[in-house]
């Protein structure tokens, strides 16, 4: 059976977005921010922004 490499890449992309969407949503951000994992360099910068900023869900606790 022949499988196109694009299908494997698309499947891997979908499998990567699902957990990131859940994590970003639990942090209090809109899940669509998880789509930034597909943008080179921006994904690395946003990882640090999310890690070191105060999350919207934490703002209500202080």
C-alpha cells in the first residue's frame, strides 16, 4: 500500500496540535494559539511567553 508523505505529516501535525490546544486552553488562553506551533521561530518564542507570563486563569487567584 502506498502512503503519501504529506498524509504522514498532516497526521503528525494534527496529533501535535491536540495536546497543545488543551494545555493552552487550560492556561486560560484561546486554543487557537496552539496553531503557532506550525510557524518556525514563533513557536519557540511563544513557548517562552506562555511559560513565563502570568496566565489569565492565575490573574483571578491573586
